[in-house]
């Protein structure tokens, strides 16, 4: 992807092969808007699995674990935009962070057919500016992001707020039994990661053998069991470091680590900085 000094919003539009799988689940410290122009995909986000199709937009929070895999043998075309708070400052100033957080909680937006041209036009403008940047590109791209975010708020209010609908209504496809079990397992881990929860316990919870569960969990989520558990604990510790005055030892135990020294080593390996250093650099995170 072309990079210049003018702009640090990232935009991509591409086609993926019929059986393309993202190699591994990943986490990044910026927001992501993912739009499926054609085809269908399976999306794993944090602990939930979604079947998405043409015209679906996925809004992913910063530091949220996620991965996409194929759900059919058809080609698909996708677009994604990566950006930070500073790129949507105008939106946050005018509508408030609560509106942003509510959109992030809904995650999946099935764009009505009559509005897809508008959404795809905004993403296309973002892509064009990103490929051919000059001193005006940053401002023009931020304007496109502003329009897109306002559109999502309007969608949320009309589809969810006024009709008391739940996000589960967005997916017409029922998860397969295998995917449903992995989703149940992931949610169980989220609820219990602060204690000494093990692979055998979770496998038994979803009535699978440990070996099969380990393989299936990796296949669906992109994470190994221990890797997923560790990421949840590191994410919780990061939040506590920035939002509380708890000591590093207290945060370690609160996040599910039994040894504060081990926690410090693992945190530094994950974040590239010590827990205390992370806290001191709060304004830069």
C-alpha cells in the first residue's frame, strides 16, 4: 500500500480468492470499518461469530481481536478503512463519544440496497485520496469519515433505537452447530478469564474432546486457546493501567495472572513496553 507523509488513514479495496482465510486473528490499536462489496464472509470478533454478506458493514473497535474466513466458495470483494480518534474528532465533538461507542457495540450494519451506492461512494473517495495524496488529502478523507460516521448513527437510531431491535436480528443465517459451540466457548472464556480456566474445562463445557476443541477453536477464531486467553488478560490489564490507580501487582491478579513478574514479562512482550511505562505514556496511547 502506498504511504506518504501527507496521510496516515489506511484504505484498501481488493478481491479475495474463493477460499481465502486471514492467516491469523489479529489486533490493532485503531478502528476499522470493513465493508463487503460482494460475496460472503464469516467474521469472528472478540467472542462472537457473524455471517456477513454483500452490503454488510462491520465496525471494529480498537484492540478488538478479529478474523475473517470464507463461508462459501464464491469470490468476494471487500474494502476497509483504518483510522484513529483524531481522524474523527469533528464527529466526536459534535455527537459525543457515547454515539461512537454505541455504533461500536452494534458492530454489524446491513446497509439497505438503496443506500449502498452512497456508502460505497464515500469509501471509493477515501481510497482515491489515499492512493493519490497531497496536502489536501487528510482533510478530504476526514470529511468522508465524518459523513460515514453520521450515516451510521442515523442508521443505528432508525434501525435499533426506534424499534428496540437487537444486533442478532441482523444475521439471517443461523450459525452451524460447530461455530455455535465455539462461540459459546469463547463467551465462556470471556466470562472466566480472570481465574485459572483451562482448555479441558472449556472443552467439556461445549462437550468436545480437548484435542478436537483445540483444533476447532484455532480454525474458527484464528487464535490458539492460550493465545486467546492471554490476549483477553492483556487487554483487561491495559484498561486497568489507564483507568485506575491500582498497583501493577493488583492489576496482574485482577486480570487473571497469578504471578506479577510473569505478567510484566508477558505485557512487555505484547506491548513493547513495561506496564508502568504504558501507564506513564497514557496520553500517547
